């Protein structure tokens, strides 16, 4: 197998790129929603913690529901 250097094979680069392409849109939407909903704690946690979009998906579908307007 072709290697970029002696530390890791080429497929590792593709896995990292795929994980980044998967995570960035989810993280962007989750950060945007948490900022719009004034969820400061969620914003900070989502910004710092990287869970391959699992935490972001949980926030988007579970915790970022809009409050009914009176």
C-alpha cells in the first residue's frame, strides 16, 4: 500500500477527510441553532467537544425545539 509517510497509510487521510465532511455541516447547524436560541452552555460544549456529529444531532433534534409563541 502506498504511504504518505512512515507514520500512517493513505486511507487514514481519506477517513479524516470523510469525518470532517460529515461533521462540519452538523456542527454548523447546531452552533447556529444554539446561538439563535440563546443556549450559551450548549454553544460552548458543541464548539469544544468533537463527537463526530453525534452530540450535534442530539442537540438539533432533541434540545433545540422552538418554544411556542404566545
